[in-house]
C-alpha cells in the first residue's frame, strides 16, 4: 500500500456522509469441491500502541479529546479508535454501554455495526470467490434455485446494481407482524413468494439496498452449507483474532457486556422483524477488533492483493464525481488515482464510522449506541491528524 495523500482527508470527510463503486477483472470459476472451504489460516492481529509522549502527539491527543468531549456534550455515547500503520494513536470510551445496569463503555463492549457489517459479508463472498467455491459473475439462482430473478448475478448484489427493492420497505406490506424477527430463510421465501418488482433494469445504475447483502448471506449459507453466523466466526473473526466480535442472534439475545441500542432520549430500541436477518447488518464488534479487521487487509489474512483490488474497484459511472461503491465498500476515487475506502452505518440507535485512508494506512473508527447524527462529522478530528502528519518535526512512520 502506498503513502496517503493527506490533503484529501478533510474533503473526504465532508463528502462521505451519503453516497454510493468498479473495475472488471477476471473472476474465479465456480468449482464446488467440498461444501466446506479449507480450514482458514489463523493469524491473530495484536493491538499495539504508538508512543505519544512527544509534545506534538500530546497536542494531538489534546485536540482530539477536546473534539470528542464536545461530541459527548452534544449527545455522542460510544467509542473511538484512530490508528496508523498498525499502531493505535488514540482510543477513548465515552458513556454507557448499558445505562440501566450502570455498565460503562469498555474495550470489550461490542456494539452493533449496522451497515459496516456489509464489509464483512462482501469480504466473505470474495473469500469464497478467490478459493473458487463460487463465481461472483455467476447468477444468484445458480446457488439459490428459488431466487426469482434469473438475470441477477452475485456481483450485482455486491455493488448494489441489482435493482432489488429494499426488504425493509416491502416486507411490511406483506407481513403484518413487524415485531417478531425473521431469518434469512424466511426472507428468501418471501422473495420467492411475492417476487417484488425490480426497481430498475439490472446493472444500469447504483442504488443502495439492504436486500442485496441479506441475499448474499443466504448465498454464503447455500454454498458452504453452514449458517452465516458460524461461517463468519470460523473463517473471518477467529483467524483475525476478533474475540469480541459476533453475529447477533435474535433468538438468543445479546451476550452480557454488549452495548445496548438506544434512541436519542435513552429509550431502548426494541427488536423488530429485520433484526433476525443477517448480511446487511447485525455484526457486533469493538474498536480494537475493527482495527484488526482493517489491518487484516494489509496482511492478506483473508484476501489476496488481487482480490482486495477487485473489492476496491469503483463499479458505477453513470454520475460524475469522486463518490462510488466497489464490492462491499464505499469510496472516494480521485482523478490522480488516490482512493479513500470507507463505510458508515445506522441501525436503530447505532451509528458507526469506518474510514480507511489506505495509502498511508490510517484508520478512524467510531462506534455509537445512542442515536446521534453528529457521529458522521469527523472533519475536526481528521484536521488534527493532518496537522500532525504535516509537521516537519514529526515522522509518523508507525509499524509496517
């Protein structure tokens, strides 16, 4: 990975609130060997910390503390981690993971990642593609015969170019019970039964839809003959060393110590029908584990460089501009070839921020469990980092 171009940081943050990327590369052939992929190589990533005792670093910490304390006064409740080249520069925990129990946020407090979960589902699909258990250019109904849209490919789901209507909007039309969580099997049955109309001709433009990644989770289950929850644990979380990361199971409930989801006024968010659906959301994690996920791409623990470049390739060019979407990632693609890779999330009271400045291996992770839209505005924090990095008196080399 190349060195980051810092002047793009602030412009990225200002543009990164909403959006929707692609390059054509040769794909793996579908080659269903055993239904179970080879045992993953376990290379757990250790968390290490930058020495921040220099005056410049102390000033950075002061500025970041000042910024995030203002966020807290404005309603932010959650955790923050900023890392550079494998070392943590800044890590803080604010407020309550469980207000009723008096449980404060701690490094082990896992919270709902919301749509940042899509980066994991996309990574899992690409892992199976790389190892030739599926082909992302193959039709979805090759793997799920009951899927009623024969023209849709796995890749169209990955890059949100399928036209599938968002299940969060159409399922309530056909299902009166909106409080009881359903699972992916039920959702796929609803697709097969009601066949909601595609919103546009497939692969003609980008439109973000949670349905795409819910279906991808079902593809993973069909190809591997494993439950999505179990596959993610065995092939993604455990090999990287993400010990505090798990997929939410609505039938079991949250493990003790997890961060509870709250509305802005500290009222708990109850489960509803979509909380049992996996793939588009539902993964719980911590800032340290998310940093392990980020660093795993530099160490090729899950994916090869070739597959990672495929994931980072912009996919939609109908509208001009730097904003785009790849295979599981939002991104900003600059004219000179620089890219910023990221994903945000929002589900119930949970807001998540996952910004990755891949050319200089910089990462900003913010997880919140009490709804507050200001969580997405990180420009002042990035400015503080930019100022330090631009200082001639400090070399921010970090660990390779």
